[in-house]
C-alpha cells in the first residue's frame, strides 16, 4: 500500500474477512485505472470499489479525483452503490470509524 491510511484500511478489511485486491486494474471508458481497493461483497458476490482520497490538500490530486469520479459514473459505477470513498486532509485524518461503518453496512 502507498500510505499509512491505506494500511489501516487494508488491515481492517483483512481482520473482518472482507476479500479485496489492492490497485487491481479495471477499464473505465477508454482508460485503465487502479482503484485503491476492489472488494468482493460475499453476500451478493458484487464487486465494489473503495477509493481512499488522502491528499485532498493538493489541487492536482483533487482535480484527478473529480475526473476519476466522472469516469466511474459514466461507466455506471456509482457512488454509494458500488463505489465508496474515504477522505482525509492534512488537518482531518482518516476516521477509522468510517472504515468500520463501510465494512459493517456495505461490504458484508
């Protein structure tokens, strides 16, 4: 993983028995992108995606995040359905309770 926060997310997924792949490539539109986490929801065998947005203070990063969100949506991968986000900035760290809520409410 590329950051401490992504390590926390990966650990929480693993400890909760949630199968996932890290940065597994998918084709979205004409592009290949690498979602941070590709998750198999066992209950219905759906593939979900989790993007951790950890550098929101950087404008280029934020611009790319908006572009990728649009690509996902155009491909029918919609936030809250199959696409989920976690966020942090230099002033607001990752809230592990959010990760746990996603695991308990969306990923099982």
